[in-house]
C-alpha cells in the first residue's frame, strides 16, 4: 500500500491517518524487513557492540509499527481495528519468539561478551540481559521442545488477548435502566446528567447507567439504594464468568485453566519448577519463598488493623455489612469522621488546574517543563500533546495525555511508550509517553472535576512517564522502564504519588472551579488525616490479590488442575476480613494476571511500594523539594532505567538497603513494637 502511515519510522505516529486497513500490510512489511536484517546479522561475526545496535534498530522498527496499533486498540477500539489487531498479534508474537530463540543471535551475544569493553557497565548489562532473555525463551532447548515452547508462547498470547476482550465486551454490554428517582438517590449530579443523556439518546425516560469503572465506583460509594449497589456489585464481580447477568456469554473461566496449564508447561520446559520461579528470573526478588514471606509478613501486621477497621465500620452502620455495603458505609463514616466527602472535593480539583500544578512539581523537582502543542495529530479530540524540555538540554521528549472515560476505551489508567529513547548510530530519537486515564469527562459547562483519589492516580501515571522521559540511556532495550524489573517498575510512580499529598503542593494543584480558591488548609488537614482511613482494609485487599496470584502460579500442579477457587478461598480465609458471596468470580476479571503482564508478579505493587515509601522518606527528612536529594534520585533511579541492578541503584540513592517501616508508617500500620 502506498504511503502507509504506519510505515513511518521516525517522528510521532501519524494518528490522523492511521486506519485499520493499514495494520496488516504495515506489519507484514516491517516483519519481512526485520527477518531479512536478522538473518544478515546472524551471519556476521560480532567484534564490537555495533553488532548489537543493529538488533536495537530492528526491534525499534517493529515497535514503531505495532506500538500505535496496540495503543489505538486500547483507547479507540472498533470492530475493524480489533479484527486487524487479532489478525496481526500472532504474527508479532511469532516474530518475538523467533528472535528470542534465534541460535545465531544467541551465539553472537556469547561471542560479543568476550570482546565488549569490560569497563562499560551499560554494554555489559545489555549483554547480560540478552543472554538471560535467550535462556528464558528456550534457546538452549532441543528442536522439538523449542518448537513446543514457541507454540505455547503463541497460544498464550491469544488466550490472554481473548481474556481481555471478553472482559471488555462483558463490561460494555451491561446497562441498567433506572426509572424511579429513589433508585438513583445519592448518585453524583454529573453521573446522573450523563445517564440521563444516555437514556435520551436511546429514547428512554429516566437514566441509563453503564458499567464503566467511574460509574461502578460511584454506585458503590454513593447509591443509597442497597438493591442498586448489590445489582452493580454482582454485575461487576461476575463479568466474563459463568455467573451474573451475562452468565456464560463471555466466560473467562476455562481460559484461566488453559492459561495456567500452558504457563506451567512452558516454565517446566525451561527447567523451572513453576511459573512463579520463571517470573522471578527477571525480577528483583530472587526466590518464591522470599515473595511469600514478604507478603505473609505484611499480612500478619495488617490483618488485625483491617479487622479493627471493619468492626468500626460495622458498628457505625449498625448492622452486619455485605461486600456491596463497604464502600458506601466507608464513605459515610469518612464524612462523619472527617466531614469530608470524596465528591465534595471535586470542585477544588478541576483537571486543568491539577495538570498545571503537577507539571510545576516536576519542574521544581527535576527542572523539566511541559508545554502544550496544538500542531500534533492525536487519535481523539480529548487527547493532547506536550513537549518536555529542560533548561540545559532544550526539548528532551514529549507526552500524549488522554484522560477521560469513553466507550471503546479500556478501563483503568496507564502509561505506555510511544517512542523509546535511543542515541545510537542510525537511531536517534527522544522519548514520548502515552498517559491514559479514565476520569469523568467534562460537563457541558465545566471542566472535568477530579476526586483527590483521581489526582493521586494522575500523579502515579505521571511518575511512570517521568521514568520514561528522564532516562539518559542510549540503548532502547535499557532506557526508561525497559530492562527494569517488574517489581521495581512501580517505584517512580508510587514515589511521585506522595507529592499529591504535600501541603505545599496543594495551592498548585487545587483551585475551586467557581472561585479559583485553593483547597482550604483545614480541609486539607482533614484530607491528610483521612489518608490512612481504612488503610488496613485496603492493604489486606491488595495482599489477597498478590497472594492469590503468586500461590496460584507457585503451587500449580497439572495432576490436580487449577483449583482457582480453592486457592482463592484459602488466601481469603488467611488474609481477608470479609468473605464474598458464592457468586463472586473475581478471578474472571483479574486481567492484570490473566490478560496483562503481572502473572506471578502482582506482588510487585507492594514490593515497589516499600521501595517508593522508603525513597520518599529520604525527601521527608531532607526536604520535599531538596535539590540534592532530587538530583540524586533522578541520577540513580530515573536516569539509569534498566542499565544497572535495581538493588544497587536503590542502595546508592538511600545509602542502605530498603526498609519496610516507611510504608507501614505511611499506611498507619505501626511496626511491631508500636502495636498495642
Ligand atoms: Zn503503575
């Protein structure tokens, strides 16, 4: 196809021109070209790192074509695009496996290891990672096993994509038509306005409510009608399962069984005892027992706190609580105790103000400025582009932001790489990030208004973006978040969340939508006091997910089958303080581990949270904006990307190994000695 906009290997993607019909030919072209270059490379005898640079260029070209497709499929899906995506995903996976199992390339790296500059830590890291990844891709297996391993990777990619799509379809398909005012009592005005417009569009009276995450959370938190909360709870926790309103229509249950079985088989082929061991081969944690001990230790410390919180909540409600009562009564108790409703703060956090203030935090800490550009093509009118520059280097990269929920957009919030930094012969480019959230869209006459929780989410994703943007590493495979162990990748994001909680940042990020006045300090103090409100319950919930994920993959035994519900109930009995009803099929919605890359790695959130809280405690002692501490954090953590060992980098910054205590304190869960 002439002038295929996806075949654009430099500059920003041509979002204005990309159509589903461009996907397949662009993928075919880039893969054919990549294969030719890989074959040529495999015949060369490497003498310098330039040999490996060619591989960096090849991989980057594939990312240039496939990256925008993955991104568009997540933020602006359509049946045509999804079909093109599904058609090409196996081709991309197949190429990835082929590359990772290429014996000539593997031999090349073995040879290169002997001739590379021993003083270049980065070049040595490049080779160490490459050799490790070849091993994990089964390069050393005999032909039969290697083919089997490749087939498994292929099947897994398909199964995981189907898992995600089932979940998206089940979520999008649900609607609830409410006719009577009492049924929607308590719901926020802007949600009701949207629901009323949706009803009108369908020529209905009343309100038409969807099941997107903001609506689900609003119903759970605010709906006075227990029936509506229960209805939504059931719809949410039975999505893509054999239960609930869409029972069996998009059931992910059998996919889970297949995914676990294939992951186990693939890990065994490589000589690991379990997928959990395989997962840890690329992480900071070294052994399954280390992860389990870490999580169990946190659980022991948190469960009594969570139980106490649940007792208080039950006493406050004056009756036994059901899972669909938790968020509702938590919000009531929070209001009662702190006289502070989540939604009450929304007018103080108009999105434009928050964005501006957040950029100021980045500028103050790291001397980076963000400037909007209006001449950059995006995929949707809601999406915007910002140049990122520093005073010494000028423009160093850019970021696309796309912040509002809409149909055909994947839920949640994330940062992804649009362009990965490179400074190599034949490949010079600055990093560009995608920052995506699902906040309430603006109303007809007012901007999007955020809860403080939304503000924290935005800071989180921006922290990832800074990691991607402030990298100083020249090799794409080690720059930004690349090559960083999964259990450390949440360090910069969770670290940056802390800045959404600082009193000195508040006047920067808040300004009442009508008066422009910042959040009054007494309201902020109350908000800050509320930070640890029900933190024990939140902690045990995260530990439940992390332990479920890790044990499921660690203890999988093909003779016994998957035992998903057994493992989950065992974990819940140990960690949770409230057990869900029998129809709960949470596992069918757990896309982090069955659709995405967090398998036997969900614990990473907590692991990195420990690192983040500990890193921030250095700022707490030296000053939140202390220039030297910020420069050191930027140098050791943000700039280094995956170019060095994370534990070394952390220890260099902190002056010692990581400690659990800052996180326990931050969560209001005191260390042992202080538990009365
Ligand atoms: Zn994150």
